[in-house]
C-alpha cells in the first residue's frame, strides 16, 4: 500500500520545493562551468527566465522537473486524476505545459535557441546534456561566421 501523507505533511513537502538553484540546475551548471562555458543564471531579461542563459550565443536552457512540467503527460494526467486533488494538479501542470510552449515560441521569435532537459536526464546523462549545449554553441558560432 502506498504511503499516505497527511495534508500537513504534503504541504511541508511541497513548500520545500525550490524554483532556483535546484539540484538538477546545480549539476548542469557545474558541468558547463568545468568545460569553460559561461552563462547567466535565472536570466530575467528574456521570457521564461531560463535557468541557464548563454547570452553570447543566445541559448536558453531550462532544467524541467518531470512532475511540474508534465513529462509523459498522458500517463501522469490519468494517475493524478485518480488521486487526491487531481483536478487541481492536472490544471496546474496543463498550464505549466502551455506556458512552456508559449515561452519557447517567444524565444524562438527573438532568435534564441531553446533547450529543455528533464531532471532525470540531467542526473543520469549529464554528459549528453552538455554535449547538446556544446553543439548548440558550435552551431551559433557557424551562423555568426556566415
């Protein structure tokens, strides 16, 4: 039987979730810094306030948690609807997904390259995430030369 949290325990857990300097952000930032890639944190000069912004090459990087940003949304949504307060969570996460899509569009129109990584990918495949960012930097350098 799954653990059932009291309302107070759930509230305490949820209030401890941070929006800045999360574990996944720190892992990715440390890996980028060690590779000599410099960036801005929580860059608020552009829509979405990306977790990492490589302003020189106009690359916005978002480190998205699977739950709050709706990874495998069809499966997660069904699971949430069966649980306590399901309507609240499906509404909240649906809005997050829509906002993420709108931010992506706004940034693309402004000429920014948008990269989004799931938290588990950052934790388990940090090197692959860094390589993706390095490829985006390389592409930006090529465009710059043209």
